[in-house]
C-alpha cells in the first residue's frame, strides 16, 4: 500500500508539476502575446507620430516658402512703386522746368486755336508778371480779339485756357501733363524692371 501511496503521490506530483508547467507556459505565452501587442501598438504609434511630424514639417516648409514668395513679391512691388514715384517726380520737375519763360509762350501759341474770343489764359502769377510785355507783343492781335491773360495762384507751371464764362478749360499744367504722360512712359519703365 505504501507503494500505491507513493505512486499516488508521484502521480499527484507529476500532475501538479505538469499543471504548473502548463499554467507557466500559458502565462509566458500570454505575456509574449501582450508584449507583441504592446510592441505592435508602439510601432503603430511611432509610425503615426512620424507621419504627423512629416506632415507638420511639409506644412511648415510650404508656409515658409509661401511667406518668402510673398515677401519677395512685396519687396518687388515696393521697389517698383518707389522707382515709379521717383520717375514721376523727375518727369514732373522736368516738365515744370520747361513750362516757364519763352517755352511757355511757345506752348500757349501751339495750343490756342484761331478763335480766341471769350477765352482767357491762366498762367502762374510769376510768369504773367515776368512775361507781360512779351505776351502783349506776341499776342497783340489775339488780345484785341478778346483774349485775356490772368495770373493763377493754383498753377505752379504751365497754363490753362478757360472759357471766360467758366464753361470749360484745357489744363496744360506740368502736373496734368505729367499725369497724362506717365502711364505711357511707365510701360517703358515696366520693361526695364
């Protein structure tokens, strides 16, 4: 009977050990499965983080490039505007310089039509005073037909031919000529820029 007890104990021991080994193997396999799942999840999270970072970098790069293009465009437009403004000042100064003295008398002669009755020529005040005798000689017949020469405080250079009744005028001031000429000259300037 002792043998039977020992066999029984050995059998119980073997079953216990086998059961413990099976349980240990199951726990180890479960731990390996959980570890594999954690690794897969971590790899998935890593791939997502890398993809998000790449998207963020691409967006930042794209935004930076757009900002640089906009800044370059702004600088270009600002430079163009500065050059056009300076060119406009130079043109206005050149026109103002040429629209005084004897040049002014020649310009008035060129613009006046044969019918001068009912018309007045407005000139800058300093030009009317400085050129009074020359205007009187040059335009004696027109003055006899009713043409008047008037000083104008608003004109700096050039002249205006007006109807005496105020119904219309032709503005040949340096400012108006510059305003009219500049769009045509700016095409040449645009081709240079």
